[in-house]
């Protein structure tokens, strides 16, 4: 697995390696829906974006993360962010997470195509055995979105994380394996064409 900054482009979505130049537009996306106020996620407040970016760079330098700005190509607009995280090259395993979209872009083509591009990269470029997705047990929207892309729910990590408000969250674990990928790829490709 060669972890390098590369843009992933589809028909309508482009995932650009996160840079400082994206931060003003990313702040606007976060303000669309006041995403930092959602208790079941870790979306940064717009004023915290410099640290968000610095942390993503440090994790990239350590070979553990690769963060993206999510761009709607037709609008030429940054609509959110996502990343590969918890990269374990020795086991050819990665997590897709820290994903958020501006409220007006949720439940559109954006998330489906972004996940398709990331899964394609993970399985067909990096040769991953497994891609994991985790979310707060209480986050029904996220759980539904993960299930829609074809990931299999594996179980719950009890008392897994402490949220900003001090709540001790249970995280639901989903996965897609290399054996699942042909089925998931066909399903996502069909949804993107429809």
C-alpha cells in the first residue's frame, strides 16, 4: 500500500487531498447545517479547521491517514470532507471515516460516489483485504447511509469513544471485504448510473 496524496475523480465528485486552500470553503460547508453541533459526530467548528488540517497532515506523515476535501464538480464547490484513517498497511486494512457533508448536500449523489471512489482505490489500487466504517450507535442517518452502500454490520464496540459532550458512545462496526467488493461495486455503479 503506497499511501500518497492523490485526487480521486468520478463523473460528478472529486476527492482532492485536503490542503490549507480548502479550509475557507470547508468552513462554509460546515456552517451549512451547523454540523459541529450534531452530538453524534466529530465535525470541527469552522474556527478549529487549522488544527483539523494540521492533525490530518501529521497523521498522513505517520502513514495513518489520508484526508480529502469533497468537491461537487458541476458546482465547483467544496461540500465536505472524508478520509482514509487507521491505515494498517501490513494487514492491508483501512477505515473510511471522519466524513461530513454540508446539510444541503446530504442524501444526494455526493456520498455514494465519494464512497465508490474510496472503495475502488482501497481495493483496486491498494489491494486492501478489508475496509471498515464506524459510526455512533445513535447516528441513524449514518448507519442507514453505510448500509445503503453495501457494508455489513459486524457488531458494536461498547463504550468505544468519549464524545465532545462527555457522552460515552458505542460504535457500530461495518465492513466490506475484498470478497464483497465485486457485489458492492456493481451495486454502487448501478446506483450512480440511475
